[in-house]
């Protein structure tokens, strides 16, 4: 559960960076957006991790 909290904190930091990025700077905007996307995937992998192999119990 501690790992999930860390991922959430990193995701929120990346989200703030995305929101603070100048919309005219397409390269930085795309990089920040990709970072948020990667962290969303990491969040779900951490949250669902080894439980996905089972019957779904405990979700």
C-alpha cells in the first residue's frame, strides 16, 4: 500500500507540471502528458498487480 501512495504522489506532481506547462510549448506539453500517461499505467499496475491472476477477490 505504501508503494501505491508513492505512485499517487508522483502522479499528482506530474499532473501539476502538466497543468503549469505553457500550452504554446508543444514539446514540453507532449512530454508532460506522456509522463502523466506512464504514471497512470504504473498506478493501475501497482493497484491491481498480482491480484489480477486470481478470481478478482479482494478488490
